[in-house]
């Protein structure tokens, strides 16, 4: 049961349990509160997925229904309360995530790894578009940060804003430097026919393939699949 409970504590489930740790509430109230606090920048919040998450937590006895309310012609709303098992599962999951970095496989690194399949001018244009979005996100985070400070919200509640600002700022700085290297020619790039988009030559100097002996293959990160069978980074 404990293993199943911990497996149920997804990102959205953590948010739900954290809300119920504050006080009992019904799913629609949870949804409104998550949006009001801007927590949809952290987890994907949709009414259907939230109701499904609450139902699953109830099945695992991490939350329990406390009563049903109905106001006017509105549908009945069930209020939920976190259980002691839910509190333990939430704290265990938060601790686990903080303690051990996980492989989350975001898409941007995949695209960057394969960006050499596009002409450099195209990559520059796309990166500049990305920078516009990221700088807009940074402005939003800054406004939220300033609002929290001006309303004297304890810092422990908006630590994540500082984390997001720092990581986004680092990405912006890295992309700025990459664009500069591409535009100056400091970063060597493959050439493509401007009319057809086809490479003018076969790719050169690519990463070694599987034909090399085991002791000559690149080192693998410690958490990579098969790392125990390959040389590791020191």
C-alpha cells in the first residue's frame, strides 16, 4: 500500500496534498487557488486531471471525503481532507525529489543536440524567437516576485520564483552566447543549400558509433542506462 501511495504522488498530487494540508476544500476550490497563485507554471493544471488526481488519492486513502455542499443551482461539491497517510506520502515524495536529481527528459536539450540538422541561420532565428518567450517569462516571474515581497509573503512560499528566475536567466545567457558564436562563425557549422535545404556535404566528425570497442566509447553519466557496463565520468 505504501509503495502504491508513493507512486500516486505525481506533481499535481503534491500540489493537491499541499493545499489540503492548509485546510479541507473541494476540487473546484483547489483549481481556482492553484491558478490564483500562479502554480500552473509549475504543474499542468486542468479541471479533469485535477478531479482524477483527487479521486485517485481518495482510492489510496491519502485524502478522504468529508462532506458534500450545494449552493443554489450549482452542482454538489465534495470537500476533502488530507489523511495522516497522505501527509506522510507527500513529505516522503518531496524529500525524495529534493534529495535525488531525476532524469526528466525535457525536449529542448533534445532539439539542441540535433540542431546541427538545420542551417545556422535558421537556428539563430529560432533561438531569437525562444529568447523573446523566455524574456517574457522572466518579466512575469519578476512581477510575481515583486508582488510577493510588497505583500510581505514569507520567502519560504516563493522560493520557487527565485529558482525559476535563476534557471531561466542561465538559459537566456547560454542562448545569447550561442547566437553570438553562430553569427560570428566562432562555432563551425555544416553548410546547407539555401534553395533545397540539403546538406552540401556528408556530416563530418560525428560522435562515434557502436562499432568501437567498449574501452574506446565515450564515458556515460552515472545515472545513464547501462552506465554500469561502460566507463563512467570521474
